[in-house]
């Protein structure tokens, strides 16, 4: 057992020293990510909230307004229709060519715009480049350290994977021999010297947040490693998410059967189907390689998972040809749609958000308190007096 703990101690120490700075950055930005939606709405109230002055304008009309705002050479690719009293967001984005991508996250896009529009008046509220918006910068720092994705996500994922090992080895080191030691391991002697207080904070807080910290780490690895995501899909009994969600539109008819304003037809179909029972409707516009339009709806919870349903339309006719609704989704896809909510604690609202915030804050402190413990031991070794043999004088 002593040898086992010695190995765990060695791993715990060196993993902490190697990954400490990255873990602190990920954890601090994670604290902000827990409440990013609430904070965004607070600081950008005039962009998010609008006054209802009548019925919303047709989506096709708003799409033209959004397209004119960024120019025809930058086609809109996604539409987000928010619930009543909120602006619509039209996105125009294009990735850079591989030869034009540098080492930073910002170099990945040729252009990237979000156009906020008041759906009742058609007024453009703002054209925002999300690459430089504060909360998006925080998210990309959290996910990939503002590096290009193939590099940054692997660095972050590797550090999180090592942090997961550090949590396990930390628990092994924490395991008490008896009840007396257990009591010591879960209490903090606030009146003791700061070195003792620092040790108790590291030891006790690390234990208290261990389950939540492990959930955060496990769910976070999904964005770094495809093999990790696919592994969870297989454990839950499904192939990868891309396979589950992939659909092909019917072959285009030889005769011209194109419908006018298919976006309006699609939106009207969705309204007829779900009414106003939604928080957001997302429309992914088709590209040149496909004539399928995927629409997702995000609504109020109807089970333990995030309520997302998918609908598939032919962009040529505006007719629905397939759907995958919340109650019929496989367990793996229910988990994947809810993964971010689980990761940030948003899954059950404020109580779990606060729990995730506190756990992230403690995770940010662990490398710091751990380093101080190690540094204190190093200084103690240097100050330890060296006994010298004094030879007797012959004079």
C-alpha cells in the first residue's frame, strides 16, 4: 500500500507541476462559462431583448436584411429564431483555407459575423464579429487556449485528461488510515499557521468537489477528442453523433418544382407543429453540396435531458422529409445534446450552476495550493542544517 501511494504521490506531484498553469486557465474561464448566457444578456441587453410591437416579419424578409448588412459575398449560413421578445441572430461564417490559417484561433475564419435583428421592425441592431466578443474569447480560451483548434484542443484535452488522473491519485493520497485521520482530512484548521491552512484547503476542498470535478472533466474531454466522444456514444449504445443526425434530402425532381420563400414555408411548418413552445429554433441553411435543411428546436424540458428535436426539410420544396424528436432520440444523442449543460451545471438550473461554479473555482485553486505545498517542502529541505564533523585540534 505504501508503494502504491508513493507512485500515486509521484504522479500527483509531477502532473500538477506540468499542467498547473493550463488547469488554472481552464478552471477560471470555466467559472465564467457557467453563467455566460446570463452575463451576455446582462451586458448586451439591447442586443438580446426587444419590445414586441406587433407580429414578427417573415423570416425571408429578415434574411434579406441580414444579407444586405454584410454583403452578398458573405452568405448567411445559419439562422437562430429566439422566443418572443428577443432578437433573431443571423450568422455568416466561412473558414480560411488551410494555407492561410496560422497558430491562433482568430486565423481560422476568413470572416465570421452575427447579425442581430429586431424581428418586429426589421432593424439591424448590430453586426458583431464573435471572434473578438469577450464571452466567446473566454470560451475559446477555455476550449483551445486561443490556439488553432487542432493544436489548442489537443493541448487542453491532454491537460484535462492528466488532471483527471491527478484527481484520482489525489483521492488515493487522501484516503485515511483511521477515523481520526478522516476527521483531519475533511476539516480546515483556520487558526493554524498559513502553511497548515493551505494544506487543509488543498486536501479538504479537493475531496469535497471530487465528484463534480470529475464530471466536468469527463464531459469536457468530448470537445477535445473524437475517440472519447465516440467511446461514450458506443457505451450508450449508438454510433457517432454525425451518423445519427445525418440525413439526405430526396433527389431533386427534373421539372422545376421550386417553392418561393422556402424558409417561410419551413418556419410556418415548425410553428404549426410546435406553436410557441420553444426557446429557440435554429435553421442551418444548405450549401452547394446538399439541398437538405436541418432545423433544430430547443424547448422547455420534458424529461431529464435538454429538450432538442431535429427536423429535416428539402430546401427546394420546403417540405419536411424526416424528423428526430426528443422522445424518440436514442439515449446517446440525448446525452450529447445535454453534454454542455452537464459540463456547465446548467442541466438543472441555478442550483447545479452554482455547484459547477464552486467546483471550477476550487479546481483553479488546487494547482496553486498544491504548488505552495511543494514549494514549502523545497524551502524546508534547503534550510535543514547540515551536521559537520569537527576534527580535534593537534596544537
